[in-house]
């Protein structure tokens, strides 16, 4: 809501000394937040003066354009008193008009410096200005189609134009919260200013209005719930071609509304002034009585914006004998629109139900200045005064005659009364607020208050439909006392239980990975079918079963991710594209797994849900486990003066998962698997016992290509929640002997398809109690080993806890180990 | 080495002749002194103190002397050999020291060579900022709560006093999930965690909930459809706005340093009443000479978040007795907090995944 300061001051006796900054700051602290403050004069450096056009020579140009070579009298403002020669491209003025001239040396908004310059074969010494060029609202000073032409009595040549144009008048733009709909009017803003500075307020709605009679425009209201009050007045002989007076055009422009025509401008002006949306009808185009009713399904209406709208049975309509002529409180129709030929006007000032308007506005995606106010709540006692104000202005400015008839259908609901303990504001805010202050402040916002012992009853003003609960009264009292007076007191410290275990473990995982050279990223969980194709998922892959957004930002990505890999691989591609060739990324985040037919109940809010209701909510919310994903490309160790680098591979992806599990004290098992998006021969399944926690390995070459990352890039994804659930929280003390170690190396030849982990396990088992560790230190294939075979070299360490091993003991244990490996997987010891 | 091969042609020394012995000693000492390095000294030791050296041979002769002469000759040769050995030992120490010094010089490396063999990793600054915030409250005895991101409409809106026809619903541009009957949304704020906490725990409640939230904003420098919020909730007997102010002041100081506190401005949120916007004293200019400050753009204050006293309607819907308990809640953007605390200018950097963004933040923010 934009409000010119001069307009605010019209209704409140603010001391002259109160600056615009102070006013804006005060209103901000009352809850009308300063959004922007603009003073047109501040954006311009003069000289900016009034000039009279002495001569105009029209000079056609080759491009078909016609420019005007003008001489303009600016008196002594140019230092010489000689007429100023200026080129002007606008055509909405004639010789003798008063215009606004920017002389050389002036700087206009946008740092636009004016100088004398040669153009179109003349020296143009200055500029004749339009409203837009001066940063004034569009359409101010009747400059719709060109420069500003001042009224003949606006001033004399050479006068300072800043004053003539009222450019020192600031416009404050406020952000109005939904509970302060009354401040969507000058009436409301001025009332707050009066409260803030504790000075009298003159209510522009406080006017004597003629009583209802039977002679007004005929109105029937079929739906009193949707339209509790409908006031109709009329005027005759309105001059639709009369110009909007400058003061009104300026205020409308300042408030951000384009002046259009006198009739429309008056209705907008009254809406801004009082907050009551007004609609005007051309009486000649009305057929019979105005009727307010709900639409029937399928009815249609072309609204003022030219859109044909299909109406719903819930829409509240204004109709006449011809059918719908407007959507109530939202937008009028074209058939009864005011036009240049309008002479008799029917004025509607009605009150409409906020919820009804809100739904209609959403249904038709039709926010308007009127609906914005109605949906938040307009003062239901306003219509009569507002209609009377419109009549007054049409008579005064448009030469109309007010008709005697006054139609009033319905009446405003009684004012609401809210009861509260007198000490409630003090108890809730922690400020020292006496019962007297509470009553006084409630009265300031317009309540009638009666006190009975420790309880007060506040009858809230008609313009405050938001005030319904005791705590609403608290806020009103508190904001006037001042939020800056709220003391700062720490609440008593509870004995907390510290950080939840899962969070501690997640931090540990992050630190382990970052320490190992992995960089964390955060990606959007929005995916589409193209991702599933890119990952090479089969049609029946579980990960294709997703939850969909009804209104995705990108129609290509309407699904919620069931795996972190699409986002992470896109990031990997981005890094490669930006020259970060060696990138090891990780991400932790939720994935969204549908349960089936989710249906979350909308419960009541007047009590806590029952156990069954709560269970229904829990059941409807999809499963959302936290996953950990990794992706890498390029080198894991750089090349350098120390020698060669080491290219990252499937082993690093699996290794990182092992590191994470290790940091959590979990022993994982790695088995060969074949799952998309991994290379079918280079994919591992990560297991603990029988539970598969995820996969890791080299990405399928097609997947690398799809995401624009080099071949052999690798990735992993595991269910982090499941992993954290297995974490070993208390590590038992290790036992290790201090007697000498005995080392034995063995090289075993097995079929190439035998997993080395199985061979190691067999060695471990076969070696008996003395074995301390089995470590694979080399893998060898080639001619010496034979086709389809591989040689695995293991280092075995033996130790007894209580003695030094005897000669031959370790050798015997080794032989037993080799024997079991031979038995289990046909391993043969290499000579 | 030039000269006669004395090793194989030993000079005869008669142990009884003092002059011969002395001459040998002198020759030996001169040779020791002249040994330039350890190798030369080894040779000198062989010649003058070795088994076949003149003095060694002379020593061997002593046994063959008449008994009356043995004592004198023995003393003479023994003293001579002692002098030579001592000189050898001293020279050896000197030469070894010289050798070691030279070796250390020769082994000098260029310690300025790069050592960036392994990749440097980093955690995401948003993750670390969330943790830092949680730590501030955990240190005060609060607990950390979490909740799902796909949330029941009732918990995201209705339970928080935002019924279906509440205008505030349209202010939070919501991602709705299909089908409409599912009544599920991507949570638009972390506030449903408040509701969940109240519904599943008994007061007193002191919790902080950092988390990811969603709004249908196209990404640009200051917006993202995915962003992060932290929400605080306290429900206890006798809780007031003053406790809210105290908690936020403490939070502000913990995050931005001594002297950085907050101010409240009246505002509106359906789930709190009274409601306030929270501004932070600009931690760069501290409100002094704010006009030239780029962080607060001349305001002296930075908009930080929203807060208020929990609306009794919310307490009722969440099963907390509003007659017995009051509470407060607050919420702020973690991304925004991180951005102005660290001078990040473009929100896209946070979500794009370029490793160069996270890396300078390392493992602690
Ligand atoms: Zn600042």
C-alpha cells in the first residue's frame, strides 16, 4: 500500500516537525512496515522550472517522425531571460501551454544528465518533461500521451517546478500484513499515525449520510451470508468527459493507481481513502434490478479485463435481468461498464464475505484491488459513508446531480466483544503493563472497554475483523506500549539431553568423508522420467515408483527423488563442465518413498487428535529415510613431483562406504551385485548380515555419458538411517598380546571368478586360533598363473596371547589355512 | 697415496731406542693431522696403529728383550702407542663431525614444494551452519527435533491456525502433492515439527528444529525452491515474550558476537499472537555509520526472522492446555543467516554443487 504523506496528514494533526522518516519509523514499529520511501524531488537535481511554450515549429524527419522545435519562456531561470530553444518529440501541447522544463545542468532519475546538445539540426538546451521522466506516477498531470501540461493557473515561467509539482511530497510504501486490512486505506494508515503520535484523528468515514428510502436503485440480495450489506446510490447527468482534477490524479498516481477517467478515478480514490471497494454501473446499461446471488454452474461472464470466465456455483455474482454483470467484490463485467457516454451512474458499496471472495479469487486467479481488501476483511459499517462520498465527488467534479434515492439492503453485523483478564497483556508479554494502560491502549485502537474486576470486555471496532481472541487484544496493547520495551530474559534452563545420537553420528560421517577429500553438496530432490532413463533403470525398478508434485516448477521434473544419485550426478557433471576435473562429491538427504494410497485426514483444530486420527496422519506420511550418496570422477590422488597420480575408481566408492561404516563401528560385507546405474561387473552390494544397505561401484558407461561425466566415474548410495541404526555406540576394549608376531606369506591360485573376500575368510577360518590377521597384498594374473585364473598373495600374522610361538607352529597354522582354502574354493598354493 | 708402500715394507723400530720410537710417534702424529677425510684417516690408522705398524711390531719385540730391559721398553712403546691412538681418536671425532655436517647440507630439500597429493574435502556450509545453530541451543539445555519433509497438510497448515480459507496460505507458495486427496505437501516451513513435538511430548518443551523446506519460488540470487529454516519452540508454565527476546538475544550474540542483539517489530503469523519480526543489529556497522554499510544497506538492522507467542488455538489443536501453558516460537532462514554472516551474494551457489563453493568453508563454520 502506497500512501502520499500529504494525504496521511489530511486526517491527522501531525506536528510539522515530524519528518517523513520519523513517521515511517513510527508506523513500522506499530506494525505497518516501511517497504520503500520515495520523494520524487530527492531523485532530481535542478534546475527544474515552469516554462511557457512561445512557439512550436513542426519539423518532419526522414524516418517519418515529426519533432517540434520549440522556444520556451523560462524567465530568468536560464540566466539570460532569453527564450530557451528545445527539441521535443511529444505532441500533446500547444503554444501558450505551461510546461515543465529541465535546464542544462539538471540530473534526472537514473543519473541522466541534461546538457545543451546538437540534435535534429538545432542546439536543444534542455528538455520538456513527462511525468515518467521525473519519476512521478504514471498518468500524473494528464501526461498519458506525452509531456506534462500544467493547468494555466499552476504558476509563472521561471517558477521552481518542484513546488508546483508537489515533488517534495513523499510516498511511503507499506507492507500490510493480512491482519491489518484496515491499513489498506488512508483512513487506516492515518488512524495508526494518530495513535503513534498521540494526536487527534479525523475519520473521513465520519459523515452524515442520508437515510435509506424506497427510491434508490432496486437491489435484491438472495445470499445475505455472502453479502450482508448492499448500499446503492445514483447520480444523474454526470459528465464523463470532465477531466480528473490534478490533486486527485496526483494522489492516485502516488498511491500507485493509474488515473483512467473521472468516474473510475473517483471510485478508486474513495477505495484508497476509506478502504471500501466501490463499483460503478452505467444505469442506461442495467436491465432491471440488481440481484446478488450465487452463480449456477456453467454460467459465463466477460470481466472488465476482457476474459470470458466460466463461473462456479460457489461464485457470488452481481446480476440483472440480462444475467451476470459482475463477480461480486472481485471484478465487474463489460456490459455495464462506465464509458465516455455514461451520464447516469449507479454506485455500489457493498460488504462481501471474506471467505467467499477469497475462494473466488483463487478459483479464477483474479486478484484485484477490491478482492485483496474483501478477502482480508473490510469494515462492514463503511458502505453507506463510502457511497455518499462517491456521490459527493461525482457531483462536485463531474457536474452530476445526486438522486435522492438511497438503497440499503441488510445491515452490518453487530460489533464483536472479546473478554480477557486485565493482566493478560502483562502476563503474556513479560512487560509491566497496568490494567489502565491496557484499557487506554484498547480504546486507542477503537475498542469500547468495560472493566469488571479482573476482567475486561472489549467491543472491537467494525474495521478490525481480525480481533477475535484475548491474545489479539494482547498484541494491540503490546504494540502501542512498544515492542522495544519487551525485556530480555532467558527462560529457566531445562536439563537437556544433548544432541541426539543420530545427529552426532551424521556429523561423524560428514567429518570422515570431508577428511578423506570428499566435498558435500546439496541438490534439489526434483526428478523426472529422463533421470530414470539416464540411470538406465528398468521399467519395473522400485525407484521409478515416486510421489508426484501437482505443481512442479519444471514440468520435466515433477517427481520427488527416490534416490540421491540423479541430483548428485548432475552436480558431478556441472563440476566437470566447469573444469573441476577431480571431484569427489557426497550428499546426505531424504528420499521419498510412497507407501501406496496415502490419504492424510484434515482433522479438527478444537482439540488434540485422537490416537486413531494421529495414527492415520502418521500412516499417510510417506517413508522418508535419509540416504548417503557419493560420486567421483578424476584423480583421487594428484600427480606431482612425487610421481604419478591415482585415478579414482569403483574401489574408492566402495572404500568410502567402508570408511563411513568403520567410523560407525560397523562391519559391512561387500558382495558382487548387478544393479543400475552401475557397471554390471563392477557393482558391489553393501550388506550387514542379510540386510542390503546400498550399492557402490563404477557407473555404467551409458550413465556416465548421460550425465556428461568421464567414463569410469564411480558412485555409491546407502540408506544412512539404516546404517546409523547399526552403529556401535560403545566399543569394547580390544585385546592384543605382547608376545612376538610370526609372519607367513602365501600365494594362492584360484579361478578368476572366486571372490578374494571368500578366500581370505577361508584362510582366516582355517588358520585357527593363532591367526591375528589376513591381508591381501597382491593380485596377479597372467601367463604364469594360467588362463581364467588369478593369484592372490596374502600376508598372515600369527600370535599367541600368552606365549612365544614354538618353531613350526605358525607354519602348521598356515598349512591348515591353505588347506581349507583349497577345500573350499580349489585354491592351490603357488610354488 | 704416494710414497713407499710402508704397509708391506714396515720400518724396523727398535723398542730400546727412544729416538726411533719418538720419530715414529712424530711421523704418526703428523700423518694423523694430515688426514683430510675419514678414508685417509683409516689408512693412517692402518699404517701407524695397525697390526703391522712399526710401533706394533716394536711392541711385539719387547717380549724378546732381556728382562731388565723389558720394563723400560714396554713403558716407552706403550706411551707412544697411547699418544698415537689418542690423536687418531680425536682426529676421527673431528672428521666425523665434519662429515655429518657436510651430509646434512647435501641432503637439503626444497621444502616449498607442494604437498597437495590428496584432495581436500569439505562439508557444506549450510550443514555446518545448522549444526552451529543447534549447538547454541543444545548448550542451553534445549533439544533438537526433526520431522518429515513431505508432510500432512493438516500439520503444515490447519494445526498451525491456517485453515483452508486463510489468506496466509497463499502467501506460502506451496508444492502440493498428487493426488489432491492425499492432502500432502512439501512442508513450507519447519513449523509442523513444532506441532509434531507438542503432539508427541509432554511440556515443558524446549526444542530447536533445523531443516529443509520448500516453496514454489524459481531460483535466483535470493530465492530457491528448496531452502533451510530453523525453528525454536518453548512451551512451559509462565513463558512470556520476554523469554522469547532473551533467547533470541542469546542466539544472536552466539552467532554474531558480543553486543549483537535483536529488536522486535509487530507482525503477523497465524500460529503466533502477538507476532513479531526479528531484526538483528547489523554486525558489520553495528548501526553506526550505517549509511555506507553494504550488509544492512543503511538500515543499521538486518531482517532475521519471525517470532511470537504461540497462539492458544495452536496449543489447543496440538493437545496442550492453553490455560496452564504458554509458549513462544521463532523461525529464521539458515541460508539467509549463512549468506549474510559469510557474505555469500548468490543463493544459487548454495545449491549448484560446484565444489569450489563449499571447499573454503572446510569442516567448521
Ligand atoms: Zn550495517
